[in-house]
């Protein structure tokens, strides 16, 4: 693969470039929420899984996700236990191996004895807000990849790489579409209204009439 091909393959490769002592993330679907480095030096979680060294949610530059990632957290993809602190992969791995686990993630292991509806609504707002941002980013990426694939001079190797990425992007968009329409965490939110808001974010330059011609389908937006 040429150097140019390597620069343009998939977003996770850009966020998590090769790093000594850590394995790069494998391709995963939207259902698999934790994507990041793994390490042969990581201690096994008490639940039996191994941690993922993923980008910290506030690792941003100019209000956008920093690429490549610079700040990380260590978290178990199975039980959601999280190491205390953010920092380099080496720092968060050391925190994990020392069994420095956040109090909140330990509390999450207990069964719910009572429900605070305000907290549940706050959680819903946070999860759905992140899903909306993911949907906007994925639709934009779909357009970028489709534009690249239309280039008559694209190499066969690059074409295959981007075609595979396009399939993954569309699959993730279908998962998000299902999430907005069916997931219980949506609470009292209207799926069509959220899809309409996503459409408006993507096509803010269009008139209302033109924008309404675009279906409320993330794959077709």
C-alpha cells in the first residue's frame, strides 16, 4: 500500500496510529462502543476482560476530536470499569494495572435499587447528543468516501479500501437510525425530530423546501 493510501484509509487508523507496546484497534461496529489500543501488559479486569485504551472524550482541538489522539482513558469494554485519570497510554495503563478504578464506574456494578428520573433524563440527553454528533460525522464521512470512489484515477487497492470503509460507515448509520427510532434510552425524544435536526445540521445551506426533499434516512442523507 502506498503512503498516500495509508493516510486515507479509515478514521480509526488516523486516531490510533501505530504505537510501540500497544496493539492498534480492530474494525468494530457502532454496537461495540469502546475502540482503542490494547496492550499485552494490561492486567485482566475483575470481570475477566481486558481494557481498551481509548481516546478521552474531551481530547479536542478547536471543538473537534483531536487526530491523532493525545489524551486517553483505560476502560473495560465489558463491565465499564474505568481507570482513574486521563493521559498517555502508558499513564492510564499504569493506573489500570495498579487497580486505581473510578468510584463511579465501581458504583455502576451494583444493582439499581431506586431510579432518579432527572438523572435518567440527563443520561438520555448525553447519550443521544453523542449519537447525533456521531451521525453527522458519519454522514459527512460517507460523502467524502463516495467522492473519492468517483475519482476515475483511483487505484484498485485504494478503491477496495474505501469501498470497505463505505460499507462499514453505512452499517453504522443503519445502527444509529435504529437507535434513534427504537432504543429505550431515547426516553420521550422523537426520532423523526432528531433525524430532521441532523438533516438541518448537514444541509444548513439549503432552503427549507430543498431540505425537505432529503429523506429522514441517515444512509440516504
